């Protein structure tokens, strides 16, 4: 499997045109954050904002309104149980993330269905965290997977649940076969993260640090993926995804030079300066 | 159209008199922030506080009380649906901002009417964001525009809605004609922001960076405008507005030297040190 | 009137004994923060925590619980309408601050009465902001002023209301006469703040900066006064008050060397390092 | 009594294996934070996150949901009155902390019982703050102390209540006898903190600074203890506890070189860089 090279950053992270407005850098919608896991939605949304998405909205439990506004005033909020607002927000977004801290309750299923039923072919949909678990548990959800640009971001255990491939059998060949069935990009998060693209390309990430092994790191990657997809639309999706994944781990590597554990918030706060080095 | 020069900063940002008290630097009232967009009001209020307004109050949805107090303890809060408190706050303010994150619901219209009906001739009223949209949608609001110092801060699309001048036809001549009809200062936010003053002067901003193209940037500018108007009362309004607009973009330019995207919060946090250089 | 000298800091801010525990540095109770002005209580409480008070509790409106915990996890919270809890907290405190953002409603009067009725002679009571206004408005409150160590922190207008001395007539002689009637220390906040002590001593502060003329600055001073009183109990009250007042303005002066406006939060964050220089 | 040596840090704080995932660094559950003392749970949880625990959940009063998500998005939240969720979270955790800001109400007793009744022998249970007080007040709680790895973190007064040994009689011999009866590790917080281990070893901490004498410092130590226990499982418990206690005070000592008082938040924010020096 080919390795992702640092040069991908210079290629993807382009200097913005002098005459820019926020609409050019995309609208990201993060659907997640039940009452118990509001932080996950905040971290995903923050990563999208700090990586440069034009406009970010977080659809979350009503309990999280205040934490979202206080922690990330740049984001807008909607109640994820309000189907009218959620449907409208989905239709307006370029990139939709579903799953960070969403939970697996009956309500979560309903929300996920609203997302799946309202997405169209030209939109990017990142299916993360609880949403992957829901798909694994409820076969009927698989039948309504939309015709959109789908991205899955499982870790190995989530991938086992979704693909039915036991972790020891998660070979590139087996993974790719299942990924092709899903007709989606699969970002398999592990020691050396592997990416399986729809065009058959596979890439492996050789960087990253054990200092990243902490809660919320996946939500942060998802937010960066969303921010990059929203923004770098004149690049191939293969390049954009590689750059996002590389950015996440490279920042962690840099910070791990002086921190025993690197927290999601640390990575989020480092995004703007990091990305500037490569533009 | 004449270009705004950096020297305007030295002219407007004056060393404060030794014997100063907060009342000398004005009272700003920000009316905005529905439940879904509380962050907009927080950013506008924060920009006013950090740019030196003497006292800042945010009239917002009740859901935003906590986020406001937590993020900006320097500001006071009132529920924007409480007409008694809102009216009193309007009467006490020197500069009123209406619009950031206000939304366009029936409630928003009612709130906007309270503002329009209670302002007097010696007050500054900045009409921003949702409030501009409301004016464009509801002709009856135009008929109650008060006899006050009015400032509009549309981006090109909002200006199209308000002025009925399609974006391609937004020439200085057309813009100025409509602005004179409005009897207001118009700050037309775009790649090179243009300012149309009541006295016929027009100015163009030549600085700014694509790193600013992100959600909340307009709310931040509005807050700086309010802070400058509240404070620099012995200056001509033309100078004050130019200085505020220049400050906003110059800080962004400076920060963009090391950040790929410049966030509203970054600009807000840089205001105090930036302004010190020019006093 | 004698001027406060910087040396007072070295005298008051003592190195702590090696064997210290938090109880030695006093319990501060801040009673303030109605729903509209929760930030005032947060700023006063934060200043007390950062200046070294052993334990800080904030009695505030129920709406402010979350903002307090989020902004200042070091502080405990009680609902100021809960008379049982409030009374208990008053009895346990060494220094009570009443007033920052308290408001002047009927509820505020009730809360203020609970404070006045439960304080004993060996406690310090700082009467600030809204509480001074309440005393000026409701003569019956003056009759229950407790036999405790009272401190008033009015600005000139509040002093006019409380003392009935019009601002132009606020001469040292007139001020002192009224202050002696009040049998309290009066910290009269103005361009050159004056302090009138119970022992007849008067002191004048010659430092400070117009950059401090912003909302919340008084709440911050009150918190520092509380923190110093709670902690430096083996010093004369005259020295402690002078040191607190000097600290507040000296930090502002230092920060004003690079900031156009100095915010309460800036001063709060600078307290710990500043105080270390003088111990 | 033997002194804890700085070398213990190099021994315990190990470089993480290249191939790491968050599950390897343990799940910490903090049970605490009644409405009035939510900050205590936030500080304990933050210390666990920043010291490297793999996943942290805070079980707290419903009033604290927002403050927790806003201040520490990395943590998950559950309502500590929800017995089903609390029981499940207890069973999933490796290290449970009970007590910070828990309070001593009837509800607190019920919550504490749920913890005591659902813990199994291979789990670590740190009994802190209010939970120690509850044990001292309610003899029936002592009878259901579980067969788990118990850790008590009393200060001298709490130890007096729990052990019935008056402070002047808290000699190593007396302390150890009681500690052996409790069949628990006792971390007796005082000027020179003493640790009594189940294997009969006793250790004394010779570092620490009076700048630490401030509210919340104990909650922070508890969070570090939890983070270290969760993570360093291949080390002897004696080493891990010594390292956690030493880390807490050494960071404070370092920060006290420039701060008059060292706040819990300061220590929490310094953990990641500090620990890196010793790995």
C-alpha cells in the first residue's frame, strides 16, 4: 500500500484567491452530540472552523446549545430533533458529518434517517462514530444509504461491526472488497491509518503518535476532513482526504515533541498556523 | 474612489485623557442572537468590549444568557423579548447594533420594531445581518426607519436585497444614489469594502485577506464599528468609520502572516494591543 | 492627603508560611449577579480566587450557575434566593462582598437584608455597586447596617447618592465627615481614588490609567479587596486595603503599556504573577 | 518514613508503545459535582484528561452538563441520579473517583451506595472529599465498602473524622493501624503528604508549596491519581501513587517560582508538558 507523503499538504492547501468570500469555502453541518456527549460535536465543529470551513452549523441536543455557543461562537446551532430545521440545514450544506457523540438511541436512529433521506448526489457525507454503530446494528439503515459521496471513518472495532470482517482478518484485500461494496471512501483509523478510495487507490499513513490515544481524537479528525472537503473543492477527493488525515497526525506529532498526551483541543488550536506553513 | 489610508488610525485612535471614566467611552447595545445564532451576538459584543466601548449590553434570546456570561463576563445581558427592558436599554445606549444572528422570525420583526421605534436622533444605529434582510423583506419596516445616525453593513447579496441593485450593477454611482435615498452610511462589505457616507464622500478599503472569509467576520466588524463610534465622539463620523473598518482588516492581514484562516475570536483578542500601536 | 506608595505591596504581600492550608487564607463569599449581570459576580469571584483567597463561594441567581462553574471551576455556587444556604454561607465566610451585579429589585433588597442581618462583628463586609445604590434608596437598610468591619467602594456618583454630598462638594473634609458617620472604610473610586479609614487616616492613589475605564473594573477591584482581606489578616486593615487598591491599578498600568484598553479579565489573569514580585 | 524521590517519575511515566489506542490508557469515571460544587468534578475530570487517561466520563448533577461540555469537551457526561446509566458507567470504568463536590445530601448517599454496590475487585476506587465525610457520618456505608482497590485521599480533618484519630494523634503508627484496618491505600494530604500502602510501605512527600493552599487543589490531585492509575497499569500501585502525588506538587513548585498562588487550572494546563520531561 502506498504511503501518504507530506507533499500532499503543499498540493492541497492552496493559497486562497485574493477575492474570496466565505461561501467559497463551503458549509459544513455536524449532526451529533446527544446530551451525554455534546463535547464530541463541539470538537468536530471546532476542527471544521479552525481548518477553514466557510460556515459551520452544529445540529445537536437542545442541552448543548449553550456549550456550543460558549465554546465556539463561530458556529450556528440547531436542535437535531427539529426535523424541519435539520432537513433545511442538510439541504444547504456541502459537507455533512453525522455521528460524533450522536449515541445509539431511538432518537439517534430517527435523526440519522433524516440525514440519509435528505442528502443528494453532489454532497459529501461523513459517517462517523455512533452512526457507524447504528448502521451495523440496524440493517434497514444500510438500505437507505444515499447516492452521495460517502466517507466512513471507523476504527478497527467499528469496522469489524460494519464490515463483519474480524480485526485479525482486516487485510487490505478484505477491507477493499467490502469498501467497494459500500461504494464509499473508508478511512480505517488504526496505528497506521489506511484509506480505501472509491477509485481503487489505497493509502497508508506512516506518521502519528501514541500521544494521540485519547478520547475525542476521532471527532477532531472528522472535523478536519469536513473542513478540507468543504474548502478544497478543486482538488481530487483522494488528495483532499490524504491531506486531512496527514494534517491531523502531523500536528499531533509536532505537539508530542513537548507534550506527553496531545489533546483534541491542542490539535484544533494548532490548525491555523500549521496550515499556513503549507499554503 | 479614494482609498482609506493607515494614517486614519493615528488620527482616530487617540490617547485617552488622564481623567477618564467608563461613561466617556459610550454605551453599546447589541440586539441579536436568536437561540440558533447566539455566537453572532457574543462576537459583536466581544469586539465592542475589546475595542474599548465603555459599557456593553447584549439583548439576546434567553437561551444565550449563560453563554454570554461565560464567554464575556464584561457584558450585561437582557432578554430581547422583554420590551420594557429592551426599550430602557435602547434609550440608555449611545450606539445600538441590531441584527447579528437576530434571525428573521416573527419575533425578530417585533424586536426590530422596538429598536426602530425607540431610537432618537442623536443615537447611532448600526443595522446589520438579519436586520438588513428583514428590511428587504418587510416594506413596512422601511417606513419606520428612524431619524438617527444610521449605518448599514451589508455584504453584496444583502445590499442587492436592500437596494434592489443586482450585484453586477453595484457601481459606485448606483450604490451612492440608493445610499443617499436611505440617508445612511453604507458599509458595503466585499473584496474591497466600500463606504458611502451621508456627506457624499466615498472610500474604498484596499487591505484585507482571503483568510478572513469565514463565518462571524461581519459580526466582528460590526462590534468594532460600535466600539469606535461609542468612544471616538470628538472625531468626524467619516474618520471613525474608516478607522474601524481599517482596524478590522489590518489585524486580519497581520494575523494572516502566520494563520491560514483568521477567526473572529483571533481578531477580537488582538484588538487591544493593535489599537495601542496607533494611539 | 498622603499618597499610597508602592512599598505597601512588599509589606502586605507576604511569603506564605511553609506549612499552609487553604483555611489560613480565608473564605470569601460574593453575593451578587442577578440574571442580567452574572458577569459582575464572576469577575469579583475570579479576582478573589486569583489574588489568593483560600476558598471562594458565589451566591448568585440560579441562571448563573453554569457560567460560574464553566468560567471559574475553583468557586462554589449557591442560589442567592435560598435563605438557608445563604445564611449558612455568610456565617462561614471571613469576608463577604455584597453588590456586584446584584441589581435593585425587590429580591435584591431581600438578599441584602439577609446579608446585613447575619453578619457578626469579626467579619469583613464589602458593600459594592448595586448594594450601595440600595442603601441610598431605602433608608430602612441604613438602620440595620451591622456592627462589622464595613467597607464601601462607591464611585463618585454612588458616593453622592449614599452620602448626599454632590460631586463638586466631595472634598476630603466632607467625605471624611460622612465616612466617620458611617463608621466604615470608604474607598472612593475616581481618577485618583481616595481611601478614608476608620482610624482617621486618608490615602490617595496616584497611579492608574484611562485604559481601565471599562465595565467590570470595579467588580474586579472588589474581588481583589476581598482576596487581600481574607488572606493578609496579620496586617493592619489600612495596609491591606492600600495594597489591594494599588495592586489593581498597578497591574492596569503595566498592561496599558501595550494595550489600548485593559479589561477586567486581563487584570485577573495577571494577579498571580504580579503578586509574586512583591512577596 | 521514606521520602518520595523525583526518580519515581522517570520510572512510572513511560513512553507509550508506538501502537497505542485509547483503550490502553483506561477509562476513568468521576462521580461528583452536586449543583453547588460542579467545579470540583470539572477539575478532577480535567486533571484526568490532561494527565493522559484514555477516556473520561463525569457523572454529575444535571445542572452541570453544560459547564462540563463547555470546559472539557473531551469528557462525556452522565446524570449521577440516573442509576441505570451510572451503574453501567461504573462497570465499564477501570478507575472510579467518588466524592469531588458530591455533597452530603440524601441524594449523595444514594449515589455513593450505587458506586459501592457495583464495583468489583479488579477496579480502582478513589474515595475523596464529600465521600470521605459521608463514610464518617454514616456507619452503614462502611459495612458495604467493596472488595476493590480502595484509595482514600483525606486531608487531616477528614482523616480525623474517618479514622477517629484526632489530628495531634495522627502519628505514622496510628495512621497505619487504621489504614490497615481499612484495607486501603491512604493518601493523607497535609504539609508533607503521607501515603500508607496496603503492603505496609509508608512514604512521605517532601515537596510542595504554600502557593497550593487554595480551593480545588485536592480535586486536581484526585484527577491526576485517577489518570495515572488508569494508564500505568504495568507499574506497581505503590509507584504509580507516588508518581501522581509527586507530579501534582512538583508542578505546583515549578509554577510557584513565578506565581504567588497556583490555581488548580494552572496545574491541569501544565500536566502534558511536565509529564513529557520524564517519559
